[in-house]
C-alpha cells in the first residue's frame, strides 16, 4: 500500500514539473525550461522504476488516470509551443544569413565608384 502512495506522489510530482515547464514555455523563459527538462526526465525515469516494482490497486489507477491525462495534454501543448519557437528561431537565422550575405555583397563594393559601363 505504501508503494502505491509513493507511486501517486511520483505522478503528482511529474504533473507539477510538467505544469511548471508549460508556464516557463508560455512566458518565454527558455533557460529555466532547460533545467526543468532534466528534472522531468529524471522524474519519468524514477516513475518507471517505481511502477515496475509495484502492482497498482484499481482505486489508485482511478486517481492516477486524470493526472496522467493532464501530463500528456501538457506534453502535447509543450511540443506545439516548442515547435512554434523553433520556427521563430529558424526565421531569425534565415534573416541573419540573408543580412550577412547582403552586407558581404555591398561590403566588397564599398569605397568603389561604379559607373553604368562598369556593370
């Protein structure tokens, strides 16, 4: 029975970490998110080891089910937000690359006077 309560606590901890990660993502606090990701993966690993060692009572399964659903919902939303951020970063990198190419092209011409017959 004690193992079952520990299992429930692990799921609750995982949900708390998942929710915190979602909040950090929505507020654009990317550096803090990375630290939570390590905690999240550690909590998942502990949960799998803990769950392998115990039988889950039916009443506990009923308590865990909504927690697990919320964790999965958070993960889906988190992945969507991370994909959106990835697209933003991809656009910024593309813009920087185009600007660099433009600067390089015009930089070669700086200090030169071009006449129409030079083109």
